[in-house]
C-alpha cells in the first residue's frame, strides 16, 4: 500500500484508494505508524484498536488517535477518498484540474473543492511549518 504514491503508482491501486474511505484510512495509518505506535499523550507504545476504523487506542491512558489527525485530511467535511483524489491530482497530476472539473468528477460543490485545493497548495508552500505527520503525508504524495 505504501508504495502507491511512490514511483509510478499502480492505476488499479489508485482506483481502489479513490473509491474507498477505508483504504484511505488504512493508507494513512500505515504511514503514520510506520515506525510503530507511540501515544502522543503518555508515550506508551502499546495499543489496541480504537472505535473508529483504523484508529488506535493507547492501552495505558486510553487516548484514541485517528489516522487523519495531524494530516491535511483531518476534519475533512466530505468523503476522504474524494479528498485523496484531489490531493493526488494537485500533487502529482500531469494536468491542472480546475476546481469546477473536480466538482463535476466528484459530485461536490465547487467551493468545497476550491477550499480543499487551496488548503493543499498552502500546505505545500508552508512545508517547513507543518507537523511531522503532515509533512510525511505530503511528502508521500510528492515522491
Ligand atoms: Zn497513552
């Protein structure tokens, strides 16, 4: 899964990712906990599955962390697979897709697409001021 945005992504894998929220969360979780789980609150490294899909819960302080927290996908108001589609096209796409075209392809409002596209572009510009997780997720898109 991790290799999806590295090198030449497999079209089939991308398609899967662009149609499934679950796959997107799995993808983010793999990047986030690539080097294992560390609780952000207490530093404990043991976890059990959280309530939300692909989230993890600290066995000590019970803090739950979602794969999206600390990434540009956190609190996204529309399905995350659509956000992935926009992010991928903005970061790696060969064509400059307009926000009207994104809106048409994804059945979203143009303003929604414009807001998210702008968020990604700003994030790319401000890479240095991002948290490690955000950086990682963006770099993965960029490679
Ligand atoms: Zn903890």
